[in-house]
C-alpha cells in the first residue's frame, strides 16, 4: 500500500472513528469470546496476571 492509498483509507475511516459508533467492539464484553467462554483461558492464571496486572 503506497502513501496515497493509506491516506485515502485513513480518510474514509476518520468519520467512523471520530463518532465512536464502533468503539463498543473494542471495549465491551459483548464481543469478547473469552469473557463468554472463560474455560478457554485454562488454568494458567499466573501468566495472565503478569501480562495484565490488576491496578491497586
């Protein structure tokens, strides 16, 4: 993808990003398969905690 194509792609997506219409896809558990199927995580909770530590 050259610079002109990239600029055109970003320009097309800008209105959608600005209004936040699809932001829930990134932040909502409604689209999070792991949240709905917690058994997929397995039992390796310690390594998950290292990747995403809980804020105190």
